[in-house]
C-alpha cells in the first residue's frame, strides 16, 4: 500500500461519532469514549485503483468510508475472489487493525475514496481511561464468530441437501439477505446450485430423449424359422443423443428393407433431422421403383431445410428367397460385401447425400447374395475413431477385422468390430456417433 493522500479537514467530531456509532464495534462504546475516538481520527484519501490493504499483512488501523467505494477481495491460489463492494459509512480493516492479526482480505479503492483513519495505538491508549473498550471489542468479535458459525452451518446444510438432490433455494434466503461477505458467498452458492439444478434438468431431458431415440430403433426381426437372414445392428452416440440411425423391416413375406444413415452434426439438431429422415424413409419404402422413391425422399428432406443439414444413407432391399439385393447409396460409406469364398467387395455411392439438392435424381445398384455371404454397413464413426495419439482407425484396420470374422454370425461380426474400435481408441473420447449393421445371408 502506498501512503494515503492527506484528506480535507475531518468532519466535526459529533458527526464522526455518529458515523462510528453505526458500526457494531463502536456502537458499544460509551458516548465519551466514542467522542474521544472520533477526535483522534485522521482524514485520508485514496485514488481509484489504489490497494489500501493487503491480505496477510499486519494492520494497525481501520478506515471509515466517508465517500466513494472499495472492493473487498480474498486471495486464493487461483487468484483474487471479489467478495463485496462497500461504500459510505462502512468500516474496513477493523479486525486486523484492532487485534494485531493479519489482514483477512485485500481492499482496493473502486473509486476515489475519502475516509477517516482510526489507528490501533490511539484506540488502545484509551483502554486505561475506558476499560470497557477492550471488553466491547472482544464481545463484538465473539458475536462475529457466532454469526460466522451460523452462516457456515446454513451453507453446510445447503451443501448436504444439494448432494442429496434435496436443495431448495429458500434454505439460504435469510443468509442472502445479510450484507456481509458470507452473504456474497451464499448468493454465489445459490447461483451455483441453480445452475447445477438446471444442468441436472437438462441432463434428465437428454436422457429421456436418448431413451426415446433408442425406442424408435427396431428390435430383433420377428422370429421366423424360414427366414434365411441373420441381422444385427448397434448404435453408440457420441453424446446422449446422436444423428446416426439404422432401420430394418419386412416389406412383404420375402423382401427385407434395411438402412444405415449418418446425419450431419451432432446432438439435438442431428437427432431431430434423424427422426425426420427415418420417417421419410419409412413412408417411401414401398410402392414405386427404388430410384424414384429415393428421389422423392431426397426432395422431401431438402424442402424447408433452413439449417442446411444433410444425411448420408445406404438403403437396401434384399429378396430373402433369391438373395437379390437392390440398393441406393446416397453418399454413405461404401458397405462391405464379404463373400463366403473370401472375396471382399464394396457397394459404392449411387448419388449424393440427401438434403443438398432437391432436384438431383438417384440411381440404384444391384448385387446377388450367395449363401454364406455377409453385408457390413457402418458410419464413419468407425473408421474415423481416434486413439490418444490422434491416429484414426481407418478402413485398413476395419478390413482386417472383417477378414478375421468371416463366417461368423451377424451379432458376432458387429461385436468384433465394436470391440476392435474400442481397443484402438484406448479410452480416447468418442468424437462421432458409431453405427454398424451386419446382414448374413444363409440362402
């Protein structure tokens, strides 16, 4: 602290005494002692930004603010924490100043400050003439300790209630009404509790949304002993809810439709567009020739797409009696066709992602599945999974896993790929939704 600037002439003693009497410590003084203290005050001034007192330093005076404001800070390893702003008629530095204890806070002039300085030596020299002064100071310090204990009890009670998810804002209502530093902390605690409650509510809403999203994914195919198809799928969103989806359903007694898609973006917007995309695909699944249906689906998804979202999608229909596969690949990762004899093929794109160009026509591709052949569909969350060294899983690693799982059933194929991806990631945060679907044709 630099030396304070000399102030103008101090106010009359009676006026100073009235100001001092508003403070709990001085309010206990008998009138003659209070006037004596008032007569020994010095007028001082501090410019805005001046550090008046520093936490940890020994103090030998207190200040009575006559004009302007000061900020009270407490220093912790993380930095200065603002506790309060005090103005006219407030007393600062009285504990360290009157008891020879280290300052408990740092005081900085918020604006130009005019104040009265009360020196400890002057105050203590009065004890011989007014012995009650010492008792008054000790009594007030005891009251402060009691008040602090009460405040800490309120805060502990509220913290325990928060931990049990039983917190109610009214628990700190009385404490917040106070004007001391603990009231500032109580307000900060109340704000924090409100934010935690809001985040908890959002988390619960997201969990409910995730449950709804999972509920619209298809379950196992209805048990039919004559259906020569094994099918299994899994989706693992990067957040509570994601933009990937898979779907499959029987179009009739012989034809099975299946889809894997990846919506641009993540979170709620992607999940909403995902739900719309799934509905559109379901509603356009039957009827006209596939290329026309995919063109219609793209037109619907492009309409009023103000967010400019898009979805890559592989949609296929397999005739379970003949193994004939017809598909449309709208800009999606090419699925792998794993032949029973050991060959590996891919099914490339037959159009751009849906939602980009409403007038773009789509074409279809064809393949024939032989007994023992398998299809593996996936989103780029598989191939773009990263490890702690920022390496990506990539297509080469995926192909090696698929080669080792050849001949296994659909569930095992999906499980092996997911396990290999997780092992590669080695705990690195999942950055994208992961979806895969395996279909094994038994003929």
